[in-house]
C-alpha cells in the first residue's frame, strides 16, 4: 500500500512518522522550513510513548510523487481549495482519499446527504473546486483524536492520544477501510471503523464549534472555558444550537452537552487547535468549523443567535490579525 500524506504538519506528519517507523511505503508532502528540515535531518517525534526519528521520503512537489493507493489530506480545511487542483497526479483508478479536516467536510452531502443530497456549502468548498477534483467515491472519512504540534521545523511533539476513527460516508463497511485501518494499527494507532461515522463527526463538531472560536477570543484553555461561569453558558448555548442543526439533519447525538462539557474539563489546560493557530500566526479554521454550521442553520431555518455572534467576533479577530478589516 503506497501512502502519500499531503500536508505533513502536526497531524499528518505524526501519522506519516509512525507509518515510516513501521516500515510502510509512505511519502510526506510539506513546504517551507519544515520540508527542508525533513529532507536534511529527517523527522523527529517527541512523545510520552517514546521519542523516535525517521527519514521518510519528503517532497514539496506532488507532481513528482506518482500515483498513490491512499492519499491522506493533512492540510487544514481552508487550505484545501488551493491545494485540490494539484492532487490529480496522485489519483489512480482506485486511489482512496482520506479526509482528516475538522468541521463539516466538503463531501458531507455528496454521498448519503439525505434531503440535502448534492448540497455544496460555500463556506467549505467555495466554487466547488474540491468536489470537482476529488470524486465522492474516493472519499473515506476519518477523525483524529490525538494532540500534536510542531515544536520546530522537523520536530513534532505528541502530547497524548493515538486514536483515528474511520468511516465510509454512506455508512457501509468496506474492505478498503479495513485495510487502511490495519496499516495504521501496525503503526501503533487505535483505529475503529464505524458505520455511524456521521454521528461521531457531529459529536466532535459539537465541541469544536463552541470551544475553538471562544478559546481564540478569550485565550482560554478547555478547562477554563468549561469552568468559567459566564463563558461556559455561552459554550452551552452554542452547543445547543449546533445540536438543533444536527437534529434537523436526522443526527441524534449519543452524548449530552453535560457529558461534552465534562469531557472538555477533564482534558485540562489544553489549547484548542484554533487558539494554537492564532498564537502561531496561522489562518484559523473558522469557516469549516463554525461558518459551515451557521450556513446550514440558515438553510434549515434554525435560530443560532449565540453561534452567529461568536462566529462574527472570531471572523473580525481573524480579519484584524491578517490586517484586512472590513
């Protein structure tokens, strides 16, 4: 199985490093100083499970890689629109594309979309560029449950967790999902394959829609957001509105808001990925994580006053940070 990690940053790089350590045929795609460091010195992982170093194949030119059996999309959702047109050289007749993005993925309504089948969310896939490049039949969904960050170019710190869930968009069981999961299990991950992937996606989204933008606005950790008397009420309001959107899509969440809040508090002083991006000067995943849910709420006529307020403030923060205020 030939695996290409497109966007070997904190998440993709950690997956690629463990695959390389296990002897898999894997190529890591990255750019800038991180790529140069991997090419010159290899990739180092710092982990409570044990530090290690690997020297995987690393490139910044996808056109030189050739066809892959599996392509992991490790880039953030907002980067995928620009990246998508460079993917075709990797795609053979049966190449599987594994999406790892937070939020509502571009493929959500392309397969098994129910009453909204075929819907394209403009905030997720502007102009339909991603869907036009990646056929829906290729997609396998995944959700990563581990904390990683890039300490310096060529060095990834793994803090905790090693689970990646996989699921077919239509809820079916497939041989390809099993084979990909087995490759990751051999590399040290826990990889359940679930027929209820959409439900699991919304469980993760329930927290991300609320915690991510509010953490960026307040600089609060998960523990602080869950415990603060006033802020925790805003978090709960956003979660309740998100739960209402999921319900309109026929998704009954298997976890309560109280349980989601307790889980976040248990994680402790962890900074969300959106707060990490803000502090590092990187673009934040506002549209795929929050804007997409707001867009769905508008279409489904679900009132979302709290979510819309948080979304507007987070967008303004991002615009000012990038020097592009309206």
